[in-house]
């Protein structure tokens, strides 16, 4: 359909039909879907007429079922508009990749794009049109359960991942490529900054901070062509996002020129009432439509109240028309008017979903996402040594993470299976040791017996998937006490001990990292997790992951992040006795493990970096060079990182900001030069008047393997 035909179609629709296009309901509301429809319909006051004209459905997948729902929706109604099918394909459809926070530790945009492409292919042949991903919320507080769904604490790196995910999901031609899906970036805006790390909680910050740290990744996704945006649950400047006209109309649509579909998160329109910015559902509907929210997800404020609000003159019908037009444009771009069953293909579904190629890609990304946090000579394991595999994750399939949706734990490779593929299974003894949050003396005794008979202990510890994700904030981010007691008991044996962690957030590692000889952070690694971890533990693959979120020394520090501001009384490491400075009395200021950190089975040496000039300008970039050598005996991949600091800005600037990185593969004894071209544009920031520019003056540039261990040089920016 042409734009004129879409407008003509809207003109033919009744007001009620148009408003129904703005309604998104879960699958059980629709004929042909699994589940009962009468209960939810009654509780929400949804009528058959409303579902008959609804615009989209979420949570339905499988080629056969999607076809059945679409067929029932269109049957006998030539005027009917096809449904859009949307779903949470966050880090895989059926082939589950590592959770996004783990993916963020890969620093590998090509693999991330490939993972999104595979997820899109599996989802598309199963009938899904839109994925509610990527989530690009910047995160600084590991108490928040949804840090697992983000890629970390850095705005530049998050933006690069946002672009990679959108490219992977949508491809170069969303209209022509039926095995891609439309992406929906979320959660707009600043959902990751909730007070106290508590989900759905208040967000309050300056607009300069919002623009500087939190908005860039959303903007990057939109610059890559992302088709949809989802509103966040939180307030921004005292106004809930789903009713925030300044955020959605003025910034998103006006300043950024986004004219795609804006959808609320689940129930967020009606939540304007408990937030305290709407007295009732009618006011919630008015505020959301005026803010530019096109689709109301799983509440019925629009269908119940917008027709009356238009009739009374309180809402301009043009606002509804523009929302419907955006929805129809997306349906047209996806080709639904020509083929309402777009992509859904049972034969293709059987061929590609969870196929061997996809599992290999999941294994590779899991290998790249694990981060070696400590190693005192225990790893890599030797196949001829006997192993005691101990812990609640030894044989568990609960390694997919909380947003794996259609992923099956039965299809996941547990850690034991991975180890048994590399070593004689008769030399591996398994003992649970304890549960995730509790243990028994009998479990401890069995673990000690297995450990005494083994050459090396491999611990499989962490959080179960229900401890991370939405509504899973934690005030205590240590390992559960039962697991720490198990570690302490096993430490008394004096055996070499390596720990593998399965979790969705940076943890307070005390009681583990100080009690073990090696720690591998595996996160929730996905379908091929056990195989990938075994590849790393036995040295078939050299660990290359680097943290994209700092690990705190303790929960008392959080939020803790590398790109913080200085203070007027900074703590000076050279003057530790000074009292009246910004510090804690009982813990360090610095995180336990910094952003960008990760170990390898080899070692890398950095020469002193050099600058090609002591100054730069807008016309003359600056080149930074550093030689990096593999000084060990194993080939490995290093992530060379470049940071800058504006030494005297118009407003306070972070002590370090990541501006570039290079992944470098080196054979033993090999040296390579890494070159960074730094431009004036990379030195710009938002000033107090929100103008975006750089300031002439002195800058520091830092090069190193992480945000802490860097060499520093100085240069000047001239006009």
C-alpha cells in the first residue's frame, strides 16, 4: 500500500476501530492461541469487538499457532487489518545466547550482530514480526535485577552494542528479508537508574546527565534504523515515561525525528494512576496519547476512554490517526497486507530452529562472554587429573537466564556434560554440595568426600535464574550463605579449587574470590553454556572476555562505576593518611574489579604509548599508538582500550571515558602496533546550557587493558 492508500484506509475506519488498532493484548485473548480467553477478557472489560479490531498481539509464537491466530482474526472479514505479532526475543528465540550483560563482556560486535540475526531468523520463521529488544539501559547498580538485560555501564560501548543488535535483528532490508524482525529499543528512558537499584523505582537526574550518559545508546539504535521504541516504567523529571510529553513528543519525536511506533511497557499506561499523575483511566489515556504512545500494552485505557474523550473534545482525533498511521506503516513495511502470515513456515521452522549452526554460534559467543577474574595456576585444567565437580550448577540446565522465553533447560548443555566431553567421565565425581540457597550436612559430607578423592575441585555456583531479571532486585549481592559455607568447608582441604559462576549481575565476591584459586565468571551463558565453559576450563579456548560492568567491593559502594566525577576533595592514593577527603572509613572507593577487566591464559605487555603531536584541533586529529606483545606461551586475544579525560571542562567531566578499543589476536611472542585516531568530535560533551561542543585545553589520554591499569599521556585541544 502507498501512503495515500494507508491514509484512505484510516479514513474508512470508525473511531472505535482506530482505537482498537492501538491495543495490544496477550495471546490468550485471541481465537486460535493456547490458553483461555474468557477470564482475562472479563477482568479487563475486553469485548469480542475490541479483539476483532486489535492491532497487535504479544507472546504468541510457533508458525502453526501464529497462522491459526491470524487466520481466525481475518476469517470472513475482508476489511480486517492483519495482526502484528510481537515477543520478547531478548537473547535468542530457541537457541539461547548468553544474557546481554554477558554478551557485553565479549566486546565483539560481529558476533553480537550474528547472534541477533540468528534470533531473528528463528523468530521470523516461527511467525514473530517484532522483538522487544535490544534493551540499552545504562546500568550502574548491580542490585537491580535487570542489569542482566543490559550491556553495561558505558554509554559508548552500549551504543555500539545497540547498533549491532539492531543490524542483526532487522538486516539491511526488513521489507524484502522475511527472516528478519523489527527491533524495539527499550526502555525509554533511563530505566536503569532507579533509586536504590529497585525495579520500577523513581528516576531523578539532571537533563544534562540524562543526555550525557543515558540517552546515547537509545539514539544509536534509532540512527541504525530501529523501528520501534518502548517506554519505561519509571518517572523522568517527576513524570512517568508513558505520559511524558516532553520526553516523547519534544525529544524523541521532535528533536530526534523518530516517526516509528512507540509502545508502552506492560500495563504502563494504567500505572499513571498509582504514579499519581492521572486520577483515573480516562486521564491516563489522555496523557499517554498526548505524549505520543501509539500502542497500549495489556491495559485498556485507550479502548475504554479515547472514543468518549474525542467526542467531548478533550482529545484531538488527529492524535489517534497519527498513531494508527505509524502502526499501519510498520505493517506495510513488514509486508503484512500482502502476506499476513509473513515468515511463518513450519518446514523452515523445523529446519533452522535450534539447528547445529546456531548452536555453534551460541557456543562461540558464550566462550567470548565468560570473564576470567582470577587464576593462580589452576587453569587450564589437565585432562588426566581427577576432578570433583561440586555445586548446585554442576548438572543444572538452569543456565539460560530469566529472559530465555522459549529456551529449554532440557536442551541446554550442563557443565558436567561439557567437562565429560573433554575428560574421561570416570575421572569426574559430581556432588551437589548444597542447593542455591540452602544445604544439608549430608550434602556437605558428600562434597567433602568427593573433593578428598580428587586432584582438583571445580565449583559450580551462583544465582538461580529467578534471582535476576525483572522484579528481582537484591539488597545482598553476595553468593547465598549456603554456598559460601560450602566454599569455606572445601577450602580446609587445601586442594586446588576453581569456581565457575552462573549469575545475572556483578556480585560481591568476598568469601569466594579470596577462598579459591581461580574464578571464571560465566554469567547465564545460554544453550551451549556447559560446552563453552569446558572449552575454557581445559584451555581449548583462551578466555578473552572483559567486564562491561564493574564488580563492587561491597554493596555499600553501589552505584560504583569507572566513569565517575572527581570531587573537590578527592582521595589521593599517595596520601592515604588524609582524613578530610571523599572516602569510606571501612572499604575502598574503588571497585573490586574494574570496568574492562579480564584475564587470559597468556600475558600481554604494553610499551609506552605515543602521540603523534602534543596538540590537536578540529581539522587535525591526533594519533595514539601503542605496541602490544604476547609475552606468554599461548595465543590469545587482548582488548586494548583507550580513554580520555577533559582536565578542565565548563562542567565537571568524568575521570575517564572510553572512546575506542581494539581487539587484537596475538600468537606467542608476537607484537603488533595498535593505532587510535582521536578526533575533536570525540571530545565533545553537553555543557550547562545543553549545547554539545568541546572545550580547548588540556586532555589526558589513557591506554591499557582495563579502565584501571593504564598509561597516561597529555595533549592540548586548540581552536
